[in-house]
């Protein structure tokens, strides 16, 4: 299957082309609005509705995986092409290999060029998300607010 991490419509465009060429199902996690996705996958690429799943549960890279991985395991997915921007791939692969790997799902990177919009991600962000992922595998819970510190906004806190 093809797993697209939302955040840039160029990722969805690459995934739509791959899906059409290879006949693989696509899951878009946290992607563009449903109207654009419908136009891209169904009208422009001609993919049938049952080949594309849009999922809007994710809030960030870690939840891109944690919100979907058990659904993928139940669907007996063993391998996914991971589509995300080239400047995001290192962190996405670390998180994905921890979370999806814990369910026996192998990931193959399909980096999408970000051109002049590339922004290098810091090591702190990489290791923070890696630690969050490992803790999720061990506990079944996202400990984001705990790792971010006592003053960080989280699901039960409101930023002031």
C-alpha cells in the first residue's frame, strides 16, 4: 500500500501517480481537504473510491502512525511505500519504523522533492518524536504533553 503523510499537496500528487501506475491502495493521513483529494485521486487520476482512504485523525508526525497502525495491522498490511517530503523523511522514517515496525509493517521511503521550500529539521525534533514513538509502543499512549513539559499546550491544556 501507499501511506501519505499530509502537509503538502505535492505528496498526494506523487501518491496518486504511484497508485495509478501500480494499482496499490492509498491511505492519506492528515492530508488536504476532502474536496481537493477527491478531485486529485478520483477525477484527475481516475482511481476508484475504494482505492483511496482519507484519514484526518493525525495532528503531527507521530500521530500519523499511531492513529493508523492498528487499522493497517488488522488489514494485514505488511509493507507500505511512505510518501512524504524529502526534508521530513528522516523523522518520518524513524517514527514509522518504531511504530509501524512494532506491528510488523515494513516501510520503503518515497521522498518528494520540496524544492526551494525545504526546511531542515533539527535533531531535537527527531529524537523527541523518536522517544514519543517508543513510549507509545511501550505504553499505548502518546505522552506528548509530558515530554513537552508542564507549560506546553496539550490535549487537556489550553494555550494562553
